[in-house]
């Protein structure tokens, strides 16, 4: 047995040493590729503090693409070390890529949808959006999924294909939003007095924008009340707190002005003959 091993080593020592050298070199290249890819991805993700022109939405995609590119280059070097004919390999990879593409068409469609989201940019990181039945703030757009955080703190990862295939309502894009404050007053009350109350509130609220200007109107002649409405605009950062505060102020101011906020009511008419009949019984 020892003689056999010795003879094998004597006959193939140079080949084994050369193969071991190539294997060690391949491992070194693989480790170096992993370290370089990690460093490049980290550098791209941290570049938003230095490159203000780079949209945060692009960073996850760019970091992923850069990482995969480093691995591909490292793989080409490794194949070259082992003497693989890369020209033939490219043809083989092309044929295999077609088969894989057909098998993973949904995954590839998510990648394509992610690229369309980045090109057309219907939203960016930090925007509050509504997509289908989901509302949330965009946290990240990567190659396959878009990450959202909902108002109640939930983490949602939605495939890019679903995001791109739905209507996208962006609440943040325009920088301002209109609020509609509706209050009902009695049919016996003066509509003009109600308008004056809403106008005074709009003028005294500094968080409301002057352009577009606030506007008051009768929004509906409801069953139990005349609904008057204040339409006003505010910046996104001020919207919700202003909306909540105005609802409180409108209710209190309407009552202070002597106007009535009526409850739903019904008038019941009983025919006189039914009353007479019940009394006789």
C-alpha cells in the first residue's frame, strides 16, 4: 500500500502540486471577491451622505448589482486559472440562461418591474404610498421586492411585479395635501354664519397654506343637517395634526356661535283614526 502511494506521488506529484496551487489560488480569489463585494456594497449604501444627487431608492439596486458583478469577475478569473474555455462557456451559459429564464419567469418579471420602478420613479424611499389595499412608507426597493412599513409598524415585503401592476397612490410626492372638514348645521341655522365660523378658523390657522386658498361651501343637503365644508391645504408634515386640531376647533366654534350640530332624527306621523281606534279599545 505504501509503495502504491509512493509510486502515485512520484508519477503525479507535479500534477497534484499544480492542481493544489490552482485550488488555493481559486479559494483566495473567491474570498477576495466576497470581501471586495461586501466592501463595495457597503460603500454604495453609505454614499447617500456624500452624494446628495443619488436617490436612496437606487442604492439597494446599485449595491446588489455591484456585488454580483464582483462575483462574476472573480468567477471568470477562477475559470481561467483552471483553463476553462470561456468562449464555449458563454455559449453554454446562454443556453442554460434561456432555460432558467423560462423556469424563473416570475422572478425575472420582478427584476424587470424593479427596474421600471427605478426608471419611472413613481415613489422613492420615505414616501407614503397606497398600493392596492396596502398603505405604508417605502423603506427599500431591491431587485426582487419593495419593502414597506405600515402605520401600525408592520413589515411588508411585496414583489416588485405586484407593486408595478397596481395603481400607485403617492401621498408624499406633491409636498402638500388637501383636507376636507365637514360639519352639519341645522336647517334652521344661517348658512352664512356657518361660513363665517369656518372662514375665521381658516384665517387664524397658520399651518394652512395661503395658496391654494381655503374655500368654504355647502357640500350636501343631508336628511338631518346642512353639511358645510372647509377645504384647505397643508404641507405633508403638518397635515394630520392640523386635520385633527381643526376638527376639534370646528366643533367647538360652531357651538360657541350658537349654531346647532343636529343628530339624525325622524318625524313620526300617526293618523288620527288610528289614535281614536286605540283609545276606544
